C-alpha cells in the first residue's frame, strides 16, 4: 500500500513514497505515474556513472595492462580484440575496429587523450607506473 505524502486537490496529483508522481482522474482512476523530475535526473546521472568503460577506454586499458603496443603494424589486433571481448562481453569486430582507428592516429585526438587520462586515473592506485606510462604516451607527447 502506498503512503501519500502530498495531495494537491483539483489537480489530482499525489506524491507517494516511491519517489513518483501519480495523477488521478476525477473519477478516481490512475491516469499517469512517473518519477519526480529530480528523481529522474538523479537516476539518469546514476546510470551514466555506473556505465562501464567505452570501447576506446577498454582498448587503452588492456593494451597497457598487457603491454601490447597499438600501431598499424601490430599483427595480433584480432587476438587483442577477442581477449577484450571475452572479458567485457563486447563485440570483437567493434573492438578490433577501435584498435585500428587508434593505431592509425599520428596525433591523438582530444577524446583519446581524455580516455587515456580516465584510464590512467583508474590504474593509478594499483599500477602507478602504468598510469604514468599511459599519460606519457597518449597525453604528454
């Protein structure tokens, strides 16, 4: 049973303790139920924070952890992509394409540098030398 926290007469709007707004018709039937705007924003922000790494970030992380260079002559791109796909559940072809895209860059884009910094921050408490190496290679060229 829902405990009604607020009731606005004539508008037929109730705020219940489940963090949602319920709109009731004059006949007393439920017409609509949705999250409070603030709760919707918080849940959306929470979802964004809880999402995993992007493919680019995964590639940078695993290439650094496995000490595998990303360059156009790297023959084992498919093997690295398969490895990352097994660990993350991602699509191996999408991962392989991202490896190729990053390896072909002569000057790393702002996004790759941002991704490298994020991965470096993740590595810092556990592998500070790898974090430094990542920054030196992708960011501090």
